[in-house]
């Protein structure tokens, strides 16, 4: 899995969906932006939760997106890995294999 390629594919889908149904994408983006606004939880914490759910759902695109977003929100490699471990605790060996996607995305997007 190439995390940058996954990010390109996310962008492609969103652009095509916007061309096809602008109102749908406007609603989706509004939901995403409003949900991820800092509130009782910080953006970083919300991104770590989204990462855990992405791993549980076995979505490589989501893992790449939320690793990059979590790093942009100030998460560290250690926090990302620990999020992975909690996901493995709750979802077992399938989540353990998604650690490959997590590690790939960290290596690609962590510039520290």
C-alpha cells in the first residue's frame, strides 16, 4: 500500500462525486468539518479515534487519511502506534494486520 497513492485516490473520488452530485458532497463535507471541529475533544483526539475506527473497518484509504490528519493535528508516532495497539486489543488479529497500513502511513507522512 502506498499511502500517498491512497490520498490521491481519496481526492479523485471526492472530485468525481462533487462533479456528479455537488449537494451530496457539500453535505458530506459539512458533516465532516462540523464533526472534526475541536469541542470537548481536541482535533488530535478525534483523529486518533477516527484512525482506530479506520483500522477496525480495514479501510486503507481511511488509515492513510487519518494518519496524515492526526500528524497534522500534532499527534506523534508513539500516539499513533498506541492507537493501533488499542485497536488490536479491541478487534484482534485483523486489526494487527492493519498495523502494516498504519506503519506505512506513518513512515510516509511523519516528517519529524
